[in-house]
C-alpha cells in the first residue's frame, strides 16, 4: 500500500467515531531522507482530524 492509498483510506473514515489508533515501525535511524517520518506524521494528522461531523 502506498502513502497515497493509505491517506485515501484514512480520509474515508471521516464521519466515523474513531476510538483509537496506533502507529508503529518508524525508525529515524533508517530514514535518512525523513520521508517515512513525514508520511507517518501526515497519517497521524489525518487520524486525529477524523471524527463525527
């Protein structure tokens, strides 16, 4: 699954009552360009901003 596809899925959760989420396996030591960290932060932002209308 690409980052773009993940964000589409997360945006599809809008309007639902999301109770919890967990993000694992982001290791800064192996992310020299910091792309994984940015993608993870964006995914978490989408989860935090998801909620019932």
